[in-house]
C-alpha cells in the first residue's frame, strides 16, 4: 500500500469507517465525531462539533451503552494490523501511561494512579496501555502504522506500601497488573504469513510471562530492556529446568557487562522530559544465553534468547552516560545483528512522543464528562487522533526525499506551492512538511530542529482552510458564469 497523508474526511472514514456498534446511525456518528476531532484535536467537544446539535449527538454517542473504549477503537486496530501486511517486520512498542483527572473531582468511576508511595502516591484517573505498530526503515527512522491494541482500566482500592509477603503473593496472582504486557501479545495475536512481530518494551516490561507467551506464538518475538538481574547460564546448550541451588549466584547484568565491545553505531536518542533528542555513539556487545524463571519458583524454566549491551563510553560533558541491557528473541550472531537490535530499541521513544501527542496535542486530561464510562469512548477516539498527530510529525523523517505529490493530496501540494512559491512537481515530503509547519508558526531556523506536532497540525489546518476557501471561490465563479 502506497504511503499517503489523507485529508481529514478521508482519514476519519479510513480509521473509523468499519466501526460496528450494531446501529448504522451510531456508526456514522462515530465517523462524524472523528472528523470533528481531526479538525481540532485540542479543542473542547463543543468547539470541535461547532454547534449544539452536533455536540448533543456526540454526547449521546458517548452516553450509549454500545460505545465503549474497545468498540470505538476496534476499527483503527484492524486498519493498523492491515497496514502491517506491507512490512516483513513490525515493531510493536508497548508502554503504559496514566491519565490524570484529579482536577475533575465530580467524575464518577475513576481509580487511583501512581506508584503507591512518595510524591507519586497517586491521584484520580485511569491507566492506558498501548501497542504502537512501527515499521523500521533504518538509520533510526520508523514509520508509524497506528495502534495495534490499546487497553484502558482503573485501579480499585487504595494505594499502600505492601509488605514483602504481600508482594510475593501479588507476584503469583493471575490478575496482577504486570500481566498486561503478556496479555497484549495475546490480544494482537500472531502475524499473517510473511510478517514478523517484535514486541518492544522498557524496563517495566521485563516480565517472564511475556517471554514465555512469545514462545507459544508463531513469528512473535521480544526486545526488552532489563530491569531484573536474572539467573542465567551462558549459551543455549543448557537444561530446560534448573533447581534453585544451581540457579543462585548467577548474574545476568554482570555477565553482559563483562562482554567486550563488538563495534559501535551512531544512534538517535529520542527526547525525554526536558532533554532534547540527540545523536550518541553507542558501543554494542552480545551473547547467546539462557535465563530462568524467578527464584520464587523451585524449578526454574528456561528461556533461550540473546543478551545485548548498548552503552555510551564517551558522553558529552555534563550528560549521564546511557546504557541499555536488552533481552531479545532475535538471533544475534554478528555485529550487524547486535546493531540492528540496538537500532530497533532506539525507536521506543516514539511511543513516548505518542503520549505527548495524546496529552498535549489532544488535551485528553482536560476532558470533562460525568462518568468514567462516558469518558472511555472519548479517550478511545482521541487515542487514534493522537496517532495522526504523531504521524504528521514523523513523516518528514520517514520519507524526506519522496515527492510530496505521491504522498499528499495533489490539490494541497498545488495550493501550498502557490502560497509559498515552491515548485509543486519537485517538492519533497520534507519541504512540504516544513512549509506546512511554517504556516503554523514554525520559524525553520537551523537551531530550531524539526517542527513539533502542534505547529504541524496548525499549519495543516490552515492549509486545508485556505484550500477550502479556494474551492468555494471557484464554485461561486462557476455559478456566476453559468
């Protein structure tokens, strides 16, 4: 399928046109509301809808029992998985974020979020665990395909500091929150023939259940940053079960840090909190190894995989050196394989950018509805709108030299060429996106880097409005000549 930036209307029909709420009027309403959201992602619901009649229809939609987070998201998930068919390898980047509605005390049905202690002890809100599908393109670039799955839930009870005994019991529980990483593999499922899925996660995803689940599925693997210092044996010629005494004393982290560097690569390190993105020279080492299930189990079960260490030996002055200790099901038999694993993990920052698009670009935490059940389908739709914002920002990196006329509606390219005095026939995607961003306030100086999603969206909307005005003028001219 050829890459395309769609108009708002075409996008809404593509992503939500297969919604099935059991009523055609409800299905059509979902598409209409999605179109309104695409035109003004950060606006309030009344501002997006434009008048009271449309706003009332949107409120009725979110109040309908058939409109849930899952039911309004399914169409987009299906479209994303269909787009995966065009790629031999798809990275499924998993991450969890919390949505803070503490400043909406009148909303019923919320839970608590946070880590249960200190300043992060919690507030009122919801948690969301997303699976962002990304096709790696090399040189630290990935094409965002969409969300392959998403989960929204609330925590019940009160946050509290658990005892060791309580934590041990929780680790054995079949409803523990950490199983969301494993369950995401099951929900997305195995890929069709000719496609491989590689689930990518940060330190929080270092869950043994995830590794075991991937081995039960066809063409599904994992690439996870380590959190736990697991029991390990070097190599794959190892026993399937290992008793507790034989496992004790081994250290996965110590093993990986003892390996010599195989080579190095310049990697793009995505922005984090108040730190901008940067290029870093990262060294890599790797080995085949066998990890065993946690020590709370008497007989450890084996997972044969590969360990990769990626580290920064000479960081810039005043910068903390980076280190990634990775576990992967990908065979690592050469320097090229190790560098590829490092590059794939470096794309994990895209899901953090996605969360910024959702919270800052779509203002999801500022939405006010009476209950969490009514809020859920609204969040589901905004989750898809946020993907579009991320794609707009990422486009110039993915297809910089491709002709804009091959990727963007030709009429918009022509309108922009007149506005900015650019040659439509030779305009690249990067030139198009930068010109669009300048309509939204991007200055485009050398020190400014790449435009952000908000300036891109503002520019896109301004261009769309200018083009609509041109179309109306042409229609009026035709009527006058008739």
